[in-house]
C-alpha cells in the first residue's frame, strides 16, 4: 500500500502536529555501538540534537518531543504559520540564509551579510515561497537529514544513501493521539532495551525535561539571527589568508551561545489556558513559540510516563494510580487499554495516515473525501 500523500498529512499553511520518523538505510548506524565493526557512533546523537536545536531557533516549527535511536529517530513537531506570517521580509531572509546560504565561493564567510539579506528580502516572490518553506515539515527534515548524512558518510568513508528514503509522517488529530504518540516516542529507548527508565533515556525530550527540572543547563546551539555588515565582511576577506578564513568558518560552526535549561529549545509541555488563542511567539530566539501542547502539568506527564514505562499490555482498572485515572478519562481513553495503546502504538497507527481518537480519524477521512482512516477501528478498543 503506497504511503499517504503529504497533502493529506499536513498543510504548511495551517497549524498542524505531525510525528516524523527517519530511518537509516540497510544496517547503517545512526548512533550507538556497532557490534559487527566495533565502531561506536554514540557522539552522533549530540550532532542530531544540536542540529534540531539550531533548526528550532530558525524555522516556524515547534519541536514537541523527540528520541534518537541507533538506526532511526522520532520527532513530533507543530507547524506555526501563524508565527511566520508576522516575521518581516528581512527576518525571513536572514533565517533562511542561516540554514541555506546558497552557493558560496570558498573565500566567503559562513555568516550572511547585510547585503545578502537585503537582496533576498527585496525579492517578494521568493520571500513568499520561503515563508511557506520555513513552516514546512519537509523542508525541516531536509535541513536536518542532509547535513547528518554528509557528516556520517564522511566519517564512515562511504558514499551513497545514508537514509532509507523519504521520512514517514503521521498526522496527529487530537490531544489523545498526541499524548499517546508523545509517550510512545519518549519510551522508545526503553522499548529498545537501551534504558530502564525515562531518567536514563538520554537524547529524548523526556530526559531533557527531567534534567531541566533539576536545573541542568547546556550551551545554546541556537542560530545567531544577526547578519554581518557587508563592509566588515569585505575587510575580513581582504585581510585574511585562505587558512584563516577556513578557521573562522570552522570556529563559527562550533560557536555556542549562553547557557540555557536543557529543554529550553523544546516547546513547553503545558498549555497556558489564559493565552491558548494567541500565537505566543518566543522573543529569545531559541524556539518558534512558547505555546504548550498538552492540557496537563509536566510533573503529571512524567508521572504517567514513568508508570506507563513499567507496564506491558492491558492492566486492571485497580492498577491505575488514582491521580492518573482522571487524565485518561478526560481525553476519553480507557485506562485499562492505555499502556497497550502506547506500547503497541505501531499496531494501532503504524500503517495509518494519522493517530487519534476514532471520531477524529473519522473526521479526517471526511475532510479528505475518504470513507475511513486506517486504524480507526483498531483504536476504538482503547477509547471509552
């Protein structure tokens, strides 16, 4: 069965939430230790996390949850065209050039100049196209996947495809689907026997949020949204040798910003009910917005995550902690089937176009002029 058309899974012109999966080709290693060759690629997890953090500061996209495994990665994102439409043409141009600088001769600096920004900003048709791209999951994944593939191939002394193919996308249709998908992603290292608890699941959003509650910080990898003055760039190029220029560009890539909480680049988890209808654009330059995505407190989420991580399959109603049952009841999920829904998420939605409650999947099918969305009948068993 062919994959669903992207147009049925997300629309860059409207706010939507999508679960993205990118997998390595054959037995190529994304991260971790390769038992056959003896090589360890664990450091690549931080490559990917830093790249996601950088893109989160540039794109009009909120990163909600993520997990980096040995041969694939999961990301749940939310597109924010409502944020991007408020950016000036110059800001759109600068953000774009920070990720896609174009064809540049070797003697040029890595930083975009004020002239580069002005030239692009004055191209009205091009800027409108870029606005759409800056909130498009496909361009986000292109900006994430291509540099990682080049770095990995260079390190492996290999050529050809590093990724299996185009990324898989799964539309998230409601809060029930989002809560289940978020926990499925955060628990992936436990499912893969890479960790025993969320506290040990390094390079997941759950780990980042737990460490932030403990006060852990990291150097910011956010892009500097400031262009270098053209005359200054010219002076540096004229007075620098090729080796000095290469060193300046290498130093610019390694440059880190001020310390931030480990999860500061991620979208806040809890929705601010008072500001629910506003865009809540971020003003610090480390992420697109300050808008939450779930109607529960972070500590409640982590408690439910920890409990779910200790379960397998269905549970008795009496086994559900009293403080957690109202959370599931509010979003219409049968508590006895919750653990099964999360642990066997792929069984219910792995071959579907979307994940959510049966009614939301039915509504999605109607929007796309289809009779049903695959997975809605199986998911019905998990909802009260």
